């Protein structure tokens, strides 16, 4: 709060008698109503001199987090795996003309981005550093839509914002070189823009969660099983935790966080809950620096001089290395001052808005208007981050939708000979996101058609049959399998004609799904299918699946047994057993969509589990000494496993059992490890990631400067950079189950 006798915005002393009585609006919002009454007043308000301390601390933290992020989520540590020179890899840029540079030049792009992030952090050549970081970051961002997510988009926005701000006026190297920049006021709009941006992230994310699927708890059902929610399981069921804590709590926090952080009375409570929320997210999801970046934005909602007061409590012997706590900020030409003394020394303190102040105000207003508009601009681009994906990635609808894929089939046809064949899903690409996005599917099909020509397939036609369930609905087709995607029309400004509509009217069936699943035993699996009239599902029942049957829930289908050449018509409630080791087709012949379910038992898995149970019981008896009979030679590895020796196991079931036991022991060891052991393992993993990033970058820079060395030398250098990579592979696999935000 404002201190008596001192202006908290300018830091200047004023007489006690000069302190005006503040209105409720001034106390609540920080400005008077009259300051919004005209363009001139608004200019003065948004260019009001403000302490640069909080913005300077955020600049440092953001630059540091981005420098760390470059080696991790941006991919510097595995850049050579992502950009393979000369390899027939299908890529998914925002604009089709965008292509990655040769590998060594891509390393240079990352070096420039890292230099920019470092320059932002220390405030050195600040404006140039922002330009270097923002330009290279957006180039990489636009180069690969498969890596797009909301938080990566946010990083680019903040980098763009900082380019126009005076965030180097506090605790920066630029301030040491230029006395006019050192500890100088910044205009209020610098804070307004970034605070409003964070408010938009929270609030729009909350608005997007006002969706039936989220409110009813279908979006993130699996999260309630995470160990972070163990304390809640002491008094709540998993379903209740999912509905009230995960979905209800997430909705309430997103809707209210921006408001609660803004007001003095609620800010302390908001900072506690927001910090707890982001710390949980850092453990729940694989989202890189996002949780920490959002934590770094939280103090921006406090009074701008909080770093001076905070670091003022530290011992005086540390002040030399800490952000400065004084003196009061000096005047700046970037701000408009209400009162300007007539002395010549204050000639740099403008009392009337100039061109730079008007441009700063226009930037703030236009930028924020655009940010409020973009999340609701999908009527222009005919897409959204749910089913009808068009242009996306700027909507702040974080974790609103979860998807599962049951079946993906890619069929090609030679345009000249009519020869038909099938492709492995994901061939020629490193990504899996093309399965959900019409624009990526179009790019993928075009790329496949170009590559198949080299395999003596002329004028190839590509067809995709992809089955997706969104938020635990029926598995259904997302694209029309009859359309050749190579020649199909696609535009971001028109509805996608070959996208199959989401069968929203079948959503109430989800409650019935739970009843059906609860009625089945632990060995029986069920898959719920919905299909469109005139289409059919071709399926193969593996010999591992026993007692497989199809049962109709709605509509009418004809089940065609391909080998027997027999057709069976099924109505709602009808059930039919399917032969194992054979193909069948399920044709939808009703006027509306058909709904049916497959019920099956994986007999191989059941038998394997029975064998595992017997081996586990035998192993336990050996451990406690209750086994009196000598073990046969083929089971001796059970004893050797207990003794921890290396053995050769020939029996495949026993080999799988021992591998599972070893894996379970490793997981248990990791979970029960002490804090020191976890920190050590984390540090080792990060060390080798940074080590590889540095060495591979050094190799690339050497190649650019002096040319490629002999192949044998290059192979040895890469092998040295990869040293001990295998030591962290298991940790990376353990984290693979985390989700993306």
C-alpha cells in the first residue's frame, strides 16, 4: 500500500498536507474515473511513471527460463534427431513454403535464440536481444505445428511484448552503460499489457472450461489417480476427486485467478492458491517451463516496488549482488509527469504526451484488443481446438479435450494401375498429431504422395480411416475414408468438407458406458463404436482374442463375415459372436448413425497373467523358505534373480516375468528414493542434456566455420556427445506418461 509522505508511483516525497483524499475507485483500481474520460487523460494514465523494479525482475526470470527451455522443450538437446538432413521426413509448418535450414544452420538459429534469451535475462543490448529471441522463436514455432501448444504460444507473445517495453531500466547491464536507463521510470502500460495478458490466459481458459464435458468431469478423468491427489483419497472417492477437485477446482481457479490477483485484499490468498496450482501442474504434466513461467508472472500483480522492499530485508553484505533497493527511480522520457518543476535539470520530464507516448498507448490498446478477439475468431478460420480443428493454438482452451485413438488405417491407390496397398501409420514422419487435424492431414497426404512416387507408385491417391474418441465418447471416424486427401480441397477459411461431424447427440451414452464396464469382469474389455450411414468398419479379430462378440446399441447393422461370405442383420439388443483369426465388416444400414460395442477377452494376456501369478507365488515361497521341493532347472533364474546375478533365460514367459519384476523394482526404488537421491538423478539427467546440447552445438559451429571433418572423426565426436545417454533413457520413459498442456 502507499506509504504516508511518499508517492508510491514516482517515489518522490510530498508534504503530509499535500496528500489528497483518495476515492474508492483509486484505492480499488489504482486510477480515477476521470482518467478514462478522454483520450488525453488515457494517454497520461497509461504513460504514468511507474517503478521499474517488478518488471526488471520478471525480465530476468523470463530470460532465464527461456534459456533453459531452449535446451529442453525447444529441442536443442535432440536437434539432430528432429532435423535430419536429406531424410524423407514429412513436416507440418504453418505456411507450406517454410522449410528448416540445413542442420548446422538450425543449430545457429538456436544459438541466436539462446543469445537473445540470455541478453533479455541480464538486460544486455536489451532491444536487440528481444529481436533476436522473438524472431528465431517464432520461426521455430511456425516451422512445426506438431509442437504447438498454448504455453509455447504464450512465450512467443511475451517475447514480442518485451521488445516494445522498457524492461531494462532495473538490474540490467544496459543500466550500467547508460545512466539514463539505470533505475528509470517505465510507463504504466508496460505493466498493463503483461498483466492483462496473464489475466486473459487465466480467464479465457476458464471460459473455455464452461463446457459440458469439463463441467461433467469427462475431460481429465484419469488425473484423479495421480499420487498428488492421495491426500484427497482419504475422504473422497476417485470419481468425486475428478469432478470436484480436478474439474471444479480447475474451473474456479481459472475464472477467478486474474481478478483475485488484481485486488489488494485478495492477492495474498490468490498467490498461495495459484502457486500451489502451478506446482501441481509441474508434476502432473510434461509442460517444461510453463508452470515456472506462470509463477514468475504472479508478482507482477503486486506493487511495482516490491523487489526494493523484499530485498531490503536481506543483510546489507548481500546488497552488492542483489537487485538494488534504492534510490528512488529517476525520471524517464518514456513517461508523462503530472507536475514538472521549472528547473533545467528536469527538462527530460515531459508533462504532455508526445508521439512515443501515443504510439505506446496505441500498441497497448490494439494488442490487448487483438488478444481478446483471437480466442473467439474461429468463425473466420473455421476451426477450433476440439473436433473441427482448423487454425488453432491461440484459444487458451487448455486440457479441455482428451482423445484416444482406436484404429488408424492409411490406404494408397496407384492412380494408373489401380493397385491398392497400405502404409504404416506415421511413416515418413516423427509426429502423431496429424491424426487429429485436417490441415496436418492434408500436408501429410501431400507429402506421402510425393514420397510414394519414388517407390514406383504413380499418381497416388491417399485415404485415411481414423477412429477417435473425444472425452470418452464413442469411437468414431474423424475424416471421410472415401475421400482422396491428396486432391481434396482444404482452406482455413472454409468448412472442411471431408471432416465427419462429431456425434454430439450420442454424448448421453457415456453414463451407460460406465454401467456396462462395471458389469464386466477384470479380464473382459469393451470398445464402443459409432458409425455413419452408408459406411462400414473392416476389422480383424486376432487369435489372441477369445469370446469376441459385437452387440448393437442403436441403429441397424449388417455383419459380413468375409471368409464365410455370410451376412447377419443385427438390430438394437442383438448380439453376435465373431470368429477369431478372420476379417469381418460391420455395415451401417440404418438411416441414422449406428452404435455398437465389441466385447472380448485377451486370452493370451489372461494366460500370461495366470503364469505370472504362479511364478510370483513360487518366488515368494522361495523367499520365505516355505518351498520344500527343489526348483527345476528352467526355474532356477527365479533364485538367481533374487541373488541379483546375471542369468540367461530361455523361457519367454519367465523372461517377461523377470523383466517385469526388474521394472517394478526400479519404479519402486525411484518412488521411495530420498530427496537427495531424486535431486541427484534429476541433476545428472539435466547435466547430460546440457552437455549434449553444448557439444552438438559446438560441432555444428565448427562445421560452419571450417567445414565438415572426415566422417570417422565426426562419428567419434557425436558418440562422445552421446556418452551416458542411456543412463537417462529410463527416466525419460517414466516421464512419457505425462500429458501436454
